[in-house]
C-alpha cells in the first residue's frame, strides 16, 4: 500500500542550531504535504504545508521543500528554541472524496537549552 | 474548547462492553476523519466522511463502526474490542473540497482491559 517514510525518528539539537526532518512518499498522485507539530498530551496542529505546484515555502523560522520528481519533502527549522521540542509528523494527501492522508511515523525533536 | 471537540477524553472499557466516541466540529467543514494513534506508530487513518458519505474505510475491523449523521458530528461505535485497540483516537475535520488542512480534536484515550 501507499506509505510515507520519515527520518530521523529522534533528533536532538542545541538551542540555536537548525533541525531538518525528511520524508519520502510513494503515491505519485499526492499533491498536498502538511507538517504537524504535536506537543506532549496535545493534539496535532498544522505548522506549515506545501502544495505540489510549489518547490519551497517559508514561514519565519520554518521552511518546507518539495522535490516531486524524487518524492521527497523536508522540514527545516532554524534558530531552534526549547519550545520547538515536540513530535513532528509529515503527511502526504491525495485528493479524493475526503482527501486520503497518510502520515509519517513522526520525529521526536529535543531542543537542549 | 472551540474547533473540534471530542468526548469522552478518557475511556476504559472491557472487551465485552459497547461504547461510543463522539466528535463535533464547529468549523463549517464538510469532511471528517477518524485516526488511531498508537505509541511509536504513524497516525493511522481509519475512516473518512465527506458530506456525510463514507469515502474511505482503511481495512478497519468491523468491531469499529462509524456513524456520521451530519457534517458536524461523527461517532465511532466500539464493541468487543481487543487490548491492542488501546490507543488515542483522534477526530479531524477539513473543508473537504479545495482546502485540505485538517483540524484535529484533542483525542479520546481508550484503554481496553
């Protein structure tokens, strides 16, 4: 079946450093790629997304890049802060009756002060 | 809480019990989703409803039975569950047409004893 692979599963960085999380997807029909942040005990919340007609998108310290040919997309967080510590999920959505979305397994990010 | 609400937040049930999870969205969305979140596993899409019609059933066992009486409400009826069904069950909604961002509820933490 279709799947999304996410790496690394755990990432530890020093405050102020950059963090990069990478995902690959298998369904070539996917055209929407959101990233969700889930803090401990809280619901996943969208932090940034990108559509297939765009190669890069940036929002302050967060950026996402997409390579449709290689079916890769990545999340980049610069100048990390302790409050960035959370689990980050990538996902790939395929249009349909209700948009089938497949999530990656998640990356637990620790930002050390 | 506004947006997407779920009740109950915690549920403990025996394997012979019958219970229901409820989700309500106050965002005017047309699509609603059930996800299962287990430890160290990706978010697993269970069911998708678009305009009250089920459009996806991701090979979910029949002991999970969804119901969507209208675009604002979604239920998950549970019966004769197994201990491995213990997980966080998340409901989400989206506009369902051209806007794919999903808004998640806080989840129901289910424990099957």
